[in-house]
């Protein structure tokens, strides 16, 4: 992962977030990613994201978990597909969230989500504003920038230097959270294609029982991961 200021190393990031993201109880009802008829990423037809939004999400995911390194990147794991499906479903609509006011977008973030916008609305409203900022600041849309300027732009977004309205302040945290989830969640949710991230970190997935391995740190688990639908990597 690209190390933005104050962020963990790529390997530490991947190891540290796997357990919490791999089997999250996502509300979206997505079709199994492990099915053989999934189209290639370049021909995937987004359910929610517009072509312009899709181009941004593809580029942003590619920098948050880049392909260079000793493990798969977000693009190889088809994280953008996961994000698109999430935004098209219950998560994007905040169907299970408490969304009644009052809202205080400038309140301490530790008090919880304070925007009247759903996650899908945050993405939809924030992306064009961020793209306008990158055009003005760096001279091109985000996906057309070189990697170093993309990293600088994401750092500015993370630090709140882009000037997004307060009700959109969670855009970067949502984007990062969803990228992690798409990388580590069960493939049925659209990302973690062929369980590549689980193979990379040695995570067993949804295996029914391996109590004899509990607590055996620094001992490599000998079997590959299993998805919730029973498919094996």
C-alpha cells in the first residue's frame, strides 16, 4: 500500500485489517464473485457508478492498494466491483443505519456518522468536487495524474485539505474502508477475486474448524482458503 502520512506499511495494513474485513456481515445481496461467468474487469458494467465515477474509483483503489509489491493489488482483487455493488445496494442506501436528524457535520468524528447523506450520496457528490480540485491543483483529473500526484491528492483528501463540505467529510474514510473490505471480504460480495488476498496472507477463510491451529502464531497454516460458498482457492 502507498504509505500516506500517518498510515501503516502495506504489509502491516493488509495483515492488520484482514480479520475484521474478511467475514463482515454485509447487508448487500450480491451474486457470488466466484461464479465463472463474471466478466473481465474492463468489460464489467457498473450497477451504480457512472463511467466517470468508475474511472475515479478504479484509479483510487489502485493507489490505496497498489499492484506493485509481493501481493495482489486492489485491481487484481476487483475491489472496484465490490464498491460498485455496495453502493448499489443496502449499504449505499444506508438502509440499516439510523439516519434521522439532528446532524452536526462538524461534530467530533468520534461521535459517529454525522451526515444526512447516504454513502452512495457521499460518493456521488464528493467525486466531482474532488475531481475539480485535482484539475485545479494538479492540472488533470485524478485518473490521468501520475502515481506520485495521485498519492499527493489522496493525502490532501485524507487531511481535509480539498475543501469538501462538512457533510462529505467522511468521503476518504468511506473510500478507504470500502477498499479494505473489498480486498478482504468473502468473494461473494464482489471483491477478493479468487481469494487472492486470503492466499497472500495465509488466511483460511470460512473453513469450518481448525481449533488445533488457534494460538499457533508464526506457524504457516498448510491448507488454502475456502469461501462461504464452499469453493477453494
